[in-house]
C-alpha cells in the first residue's frame, strides 16, 4: 500500500515522499481502515515541520483526520461494532495519509450515511475545536460579542455560523480585502480588515463604539494576537488556539491587570485526552447534528489523488484558496 512518509522534519514539499509500505494488521482493540480522503490542515503541516505541540518522531506518516471504511478488526466489541462501516478516522498521533491505517477502534467514529464524504473527512479537528471553545470553554452567552482572527479560515467560518445559530455576534478579523468580500455570504455581524501598523482597538471603537467585548479567540498570535488583549472589556477572556503568524504574543502585564482580563490556551488533543467516552459520544452527536444543519461544514477547494501530493501541499499553503484541500486515496470523483 502507498503512504506519504517524512524521514526528517522540514518543509513538507521537501521532506514528504510517496512510498510502498507493507499493509498494517490490527491488534486486539484495533481496526484497519481503508482511507478514502484526508484534509491537509495547518496542524499536519506543523507536525511535518517539527513545530507541533506533540513531536512524532520521523520516519512518520502525517494526517490527523479523514474518512475511511473499516475493513478488519483485531478483536473486541468496539471493533466488531464498526466493522464494514464508513467512519471518521481520528488519529491523534498522525498517520492517516496512507491507503490503509490501523487505529484504536474507539477512534473510528461511525457517522450518519447522509453526511457527504468530503464533510466526514473534516469531521473532527475544526468542528470539535469550534464547538468546544465556544460552548464549553468560553460558554459565549446569547447577545454577547466574540472577536476572532483568521475569520475566513475553515474554523473561523464555522464560528460565524455558530454565532447565528446560537445567538451571539461575531467580529471577524481578516488580513485581505478579498477575504472580507468572501465572508459576506455568511452575513457576519462585523468584519475588520487588519494589517501591520493598524490599531485593532481603535478599529473596533470606530466600527462598534457601543460594544463591550468580553470574548475573543485567536489563531494568529504575533502583533495581531497581542493587540486583542487591549480590546477586551472588564473580565474579558481571550482563548489562543493557533500560531499562524509563527510570532509570539507581546504585551505589557498591565494589559491583563486592567479590566481583570484573562488569556488561556486551547488545544483539542489535550482537551480530548481528558474526556470520558460519554462526553466524546455526546460531542460526536452534536457535531453530526450541526454538520447536517450546515453549521459545522467545511468548504472544499480542491481534491488531489495521493500521487499528486506535491500539488496538494502547495495549494494548501496558498493564501486565498477559500476551502480545504483534500488528499484522495481512491479515484477522485
Ligand atoms: N488548538 C487546536 O486544538 C486547534 C484545532 C483546530 C485548528 N486549530 C488552528 O486553527 C487555525 C485555523 O485552522 P483551519 O484549518 O481553519 O485553517 P485554514 O482553513 O487552512 O485557513 C488558514 C487561515 O489562516 C490565515 N492565515 C495564515 N497565515 C496567517 C498569518 N500569518 N496571519 C493571519 N492569518 C493567517 C489564512 O488567511 P488568508 O486566507 O488571508 O491566507 C486563512 O484564513 C489554525 O491555526 C489551526 O492550527 C487549532
């Protein structure tokens, strides 16, 4: 079977190679999944660069999520339950960018048949992060305002739709005019175009003078992320969940003292480790429900067969692509 492997950390286009590997066999409590498709997410690229929170040692196969069919069980009730089913393939250590993958049976999540393959491919990483940050960590109440950066990302769009569905308002920061135009169809409550040298809190005051901001989420860091702190009103909370700029946050401690502001991190992999099976089951059901209602859905920009992985990687790293890039392991339909 074919797999995308990296032998050392580095730029994905330089270190990824397509290889033939022996098909894996599942042990007790495991299943073997024939992969159908897997998205290229920012976290996959970070893993290959050696910059992800948990370091998988090369040689390794990337790919944290995807969709596939369970073809073999190594034994156990959970494996028997999912045998033959189409599942969301959750792989917290990476490993989905190959035609066959072995995972613990509890990480093969059966999904309703009516959800399209392309959506099931991105069933977990972004939908779960958006839902958990908003409803379980921040618990944003109806009528409140939430500011988010990288608002035109797949995850950012989910948060805008969640805002409409749950009754909170979103202030959406983007870095390109085209991204602002692209968001229009989602009817965002406010969009701020921010570039280096701009003053975010001034932009916020100019555009929404009446808003007392108490909630924010940031995936960018650097100058932009640092400016969010001073936008927060009394008791305001900022959750950081991404490092897209690759730059650290820098601000005076005074910014936290004033208004009793708080800043905290969120990482889905860690949050998931601390959940019991019932909490995860509830989350999977919620995601499927919101996906069916068109809230936690992912636009797909392009799909590539495995042998064209170089083009796929390049496209995934291109600004303004407007949707996810998927790797396909069977024929591209
Ligand atoms: N903590 C967690 O557990 C967790 C879980 C899931 C996702 N995430 C993070 O969530 C973020 C979004 O993921 P995604 O899959 O939704 O992303 P995506 O759809 O691939 O979109 C990437 C977005 O990042 C923006 N971007 C890239 N570099 C930037 C920079 N230097 N400054 C500002 N914006 C920049 C792009 O803007 P342009 O369109 O202008 O290029 C685009 O909006 C990522 O950082 C990802 O790692 C974290």
